[in-house]
């Protein structure tokens, strides 16, 4: 009898061990090994970067598509409808944006400073807004006019590209404070206070006149009115004194929609210095890094300026201007003989690193490419909107986490945008 019980005991033990081994095998098979970023091969990291570019919303603070189309005499007629969809021209179109994971490019309603002298700035702004609206109406399966972060999320989930708008140069406000609310109603969600010249609002970083030594009295009204109606204040292009005065008076965070850091471009006031970046961070704002090579590297800017001066002198010697038909072969030959220098994607990451070091987090930096706005000066690895994964890959290699990538791609801009909207709603 004892032998029978002993035999049964042995059988049960074997069965238990067999079951345990089976469970362990199944469990092991069902839980794949997840690699950390530092365990990935270079090829795997590139795939991961592309996945993140499409997993998270990517915002770009500044894309100059409307003005590019305007100077190309773009019309919403049957034969022209394909231009924003797929084209060999420029830096932006729908196909390349989808490839790169770009979801919410702020369309720049750019107003040249010349309109401050000739008049017609408001009408010109309206024409560009109408153009963006027309593109969205012509292609509702691909584009949508967008005025809030919630709309961007909704469009993202539907696979539609959002077209929020920012107005580059406050000149269309003219001397009428009511135009701030007017442009908010038209869909403008940030205003770059000025551009290349001092205007009625403030001084420009490119202008040495210093008309107001910062903000004008009217400019202060404009900033407060932007806060009231819910338009983000964009301090790209403004003079240093204008920036500091805005920081003193604004009730909400601000953005620099397409600026880089002055650390790598000494003396270039168009970029932001270290103290300004710190103050923007204290304001809970965001600097969106400009991709133009001359914004990224002071040595490249110097080299390009020297080449521009030589070419200008050559054309002047021959009695020609850049726009003359006879100048084209001369320009082409000069460019072949004197190739321009370009920055690269690593330098863009350097600027992001610097902002993170100054502000202590990844919550105050984003992308503000200036695609279609900086001509042929785009850096290697970021030549058009299809190449955002290259920048994400570079950041991952430097130790940025998935959460950091999400912050930089969209969360930081959404935080500012949402806060501006909330304060405006509370004031009504």
C-alpha cells in the first residue's frame, strides 16, 4: 500500500514540474524582450525615431508656404490644386509632410515690411488667409483649418493635416486695436509683433533705428489685447528691449516661433541670448528652433554673406541686378564655382541641447523650421518636411527619452496655446 502511495506521489511531482516548465515556457514566449534605447542598433534606432515621428503630433511653428505660393501666382483653379499636395518645388507639401510625421505646421501669414510704407497690409494678410482656407476647402480629406489644440488632436486621429495660422508681422493691425480681435476671428493664433523693420508696435532686431526703444504705447495695448482675445505673442524678430518689455507685461506664456540660440551666432540679435531664453522659460514659454543654416552657425552666416557680397559686386560690375534674365547664367556659374556651406541636423540638436541646459528641462523648446522661408540654407538632414525623423533620431542618440520627444514635438506648444486660450476665456 505504501508503495502505491509513494508511486502516486512521484507521478504528481513529475506532473507538477512538467506543468511548471510548460507555464514558464509559455510565459517566456508571450513576453518579448523590450530593448532600451541604448541597446538598439543604429538601424533599430532609426526605425524607432520614425515610429515616434508618427506616434506623436509634430508641430512646426513656422512654414512659409502661403507666401511662396503667392509669389508663384498660385490660384485655386483646377490645374493648380495639386501644388500643396505633391511638388518638386519648395520645402513643404502634403506627401512629404505625411512622410515626415508633420501634423500641425503653422502657416505663416507673412507681411513684408514694405506694406508698412505702401499701405494694404491688412488686405494682403486677408488674401493669404483666404489662400490657406481655400487649400483646406479644396482638399478636405487632407487639410483642415485649425484654431485650437483640441482640433489638432481631432484631425490627427483622422489622419488630416492641421493648418493653424500665425501672422508674421503685426503691420496688418495698422493703428486700429480692433484688428487684433478681427484677425483672431479670421483664425490667427499667434502674431509675430514685427518683421524686418520697426513698425507701429515695436522695434525689430534687424532695424537699427530703434524707433520706440522697445514697445510703442500702442504696442503695449496690442500685447494686452492679444492676451485678452487669445492670440499667442511671438517674440521672434523683435529687438532685445522689446522682448524684455513683453516679458514684464504679458499675463501668459509667449513663444519664439522660429528663432535659434545666439550662443552659436554671436552678435546676431535675431536669435535669442542665454538670459532671454532663461526668462522665456521662467515665463513658461517656448523657443522653436529655426533650421536655417545662418541661424544655426555664425561661421556659415559669415561665409554666405561674403559670397553674397562678391556676387553682388560681380553683377554690379556688369550692370545687372539679381532679377535680370541676363544675370541667371552668371549667378549659376558663380554658385558652381563658390558652393555655399550648410549646417546639419546635429547643429539643430546642439541648439535644442543648449535650451534644455539653460532652462533645466525639455519643456521650453520645439521646432520652428522656417521651411519655405530660408531659401537654400537648410541644413543637411533637414532639407524638407519629410526629414523630421532625422532630428528625432539625433535626439534619441543623445539620450532624450520618449517623453522628451513628445514634449518637443507638440506638448510644449500645446501648453502655451492652451494657457493663452484659458486666460482669454476667463477674461470674457
